[in-house]
C-alpha cells in the first residue's frame, strides 16, 4: 500500500485562455477603480491630468507585462518575480523578495482589498456619516476567512468563483460607463472645461498618484505566478496579458470619464466611496446597487490575490527558502493549504493597525522595488544568455526604459518628501538578507521545525508537492 501512496503530488494544468484572462482582469479590476480615483485626483489636482495619469498607468503596465511575458516563456516555472530573481540575481535577493512578499506585500494587498470590500458593504447602512472603523475591520476579517476556506477546499471552485465575480464587475463598470455616456449626451461636461488647471506637477504628487493608480492595475502579473498551471503557456501567456490589460485600461478610462461627468473634481475628492456617490446621483434610490457591485468586485479581487498569493509561499518553500510545511499540498484536494492558512493569519495581523491609503503606498513602494530587480534580471538574461530558447521576445530598449520608470517610482516619494515609514519598509526589506545568512546559508537550527512539520502534516493532511514541467 505505502509504495502506491508515494506517487508525487503536483498541481494540475487547468487554466485555459478564458480562465487566464479572467484571472488577470478579474484581479486587476478590484477595489482600486472604486477606491483610488479620489486619491489620484486629489494628489494630481485636475481632471485632465488624472485621466492622463490613468492612461499612462495602463501603458506602463502593458509594457511591463510584455517584459514579464518574455520572462515567463523563458523561465517556465510558477512563482512570478521570485523565480525570475532566483534564476537571475541569485538566492539572497530572491529570499529577500520571498521574505518581504510573504510577510508583508501579499498580506498588505489582501488587507487593503478586504478593507475596501468592507467599506462598500457597510456604506449603505451609514448613509450620513463614515462607518465606524471597528465594524469595517470586522467585516474585512470575515471576508478574508471565508475566502481562505474556499481556496483551501478546491482549485476549480475558486476559479469558478473568479469567473462569476469577473462578470459581476464588468457589468458594474458597464453600468457606470453607460450612465456616464447618457449624462454626457445631456450636456454635463463642466468637469472637462479647462481640465488641466491647478495640476500639481511635482515629483511627489506624481509619484503618489502613480502609486494609487497602479494599485488599481495591480494583479497584471498574477498569471506569472501560476505558469505551471497554465495550458500552453508560450501562446496563452502573452495573449492573455494583452487582452486583459487593454480591456482593463479602456474600462478604467471610460469609468473615470463617467465619474467626472457626474461629479465635479471637488465632489470626487471628498467622497469616501466614489461608486456609491455616483450611484446615488445617477440611479437615485437604486444607488445601493453600485455599493453591492463594488463589494462583489473587491471580493473577486481578493479571491484572485489569494489564489496566486499562496503560490509564492509555496514555490519559495519548495526551493528551501521557507519552512517545508509551506510547500506541501493537500493529499486529496491538491491545494497548497498550509501556505494559504499562513497568508491568512498574517493578513489578519496587518489588518489590525492598517488604513487603506498607507497600506497602498507601502505596498506599491515595495512591489515596484522588486519589479525593478526583476527587470534588471531580464536585461541581464538578454545580454549574457542570448542563446536561451525564446518563443517570445521584446526589444532590449523596453526593459531598460521601464527600469528607469520603476526607479523613479521607488525614489520619487522619498526624495521629494521623505517619510520615516519608507525607511521602516526599506529596513524591513533589508532584514530579509540578514535573516538569510544564518538560517538558509548556514542552515542553523535545521531540526527546529521537524517535529512541528510532522505534526502539521498529519493534522492538515498534506504531503510534499513536485514541480510541473
């Protein structure tokens, strides 16, 4: 009996083109487009500049994703940036990424999205005043727990949840766009006259506006985390990226135009939940529909983040950078449940002190730091290893250009208005390298986790999983 059970577990290739597009688009259209427009416009100052900013975020993301498509077809392993950095910049940098991603970036993303989900769920119950923080955080915590359970149960089920929510979101944004077109036709265009006056053209406002805007696009690299579960990655990866990101950029621009048709820039800045304000103005007593739609949207995005976030943890543990238990998959359900449970616990911790805007700023700061490292890895591969098989290739100018933009995005807020928090985040990223030396390089306390691992393996019914090649 035991010999038969020794068959290795591996994750199945179950994601086709439609699933891939909804994984990317579904995670990108998350809470961002319902939460960030007011921050973008208040940091950049004018309606025209904010539309330019949304378009340039979209353009930037499409260009970065082209570079990622090449990386994903050259290095066909799951794990996104982590694997690419491991294969190009070496283990220390990769461990630093895994460390900050698993302990901070992913959980911060989960906490940020769950907070915006909660804001929209409770908004209709407090029409006159902002909802109490405690209530919002409790709702957010419940959302995280429900999704953790769904994702631990079954991969296919969590994909169908993803497709369902994606449809709900696109419909909601469709309503906003159509409503906006109707209002434009009636002649509501005050927001677009002299649309560039009062623009703030400083390094800091542009940097922060980019952080908030790019937060709405976050999720474009989700497919790179699940390459091993994708059917025919060399064809479907670039295709899905182009389809999903163009779709999302177009929708975002139209939605922002629609927001501005209905509200003046000042009303937009003072709103806590833009879509609800929009709904109340356009749909009247049916305004609560927008609140529901925004909540569904954030929920779907949260699900997508969970689906790919557990994977990073899983791949890092497989490479020996995290405790073994995290690299195991459930024996019958084949989901990486220990990694998911771990992410959930940390997300709940981040949720306690965090508020939405600061979570977003630190999240973007850390994320773009590692995008920069990843892109320099691509440049290195192009120069040093031109002979690698590349089913898909981009001109070398592209990663160099985006590397410069990424460096600007990381440095802009610090140089212009240094805040002590960014120092903490930078120290935290560095501490990853410090942890690396004793525990991974010199393998101090190797037997420390063995007993715990054995206990958890039996308790959670999990076993080590193999690579899919």
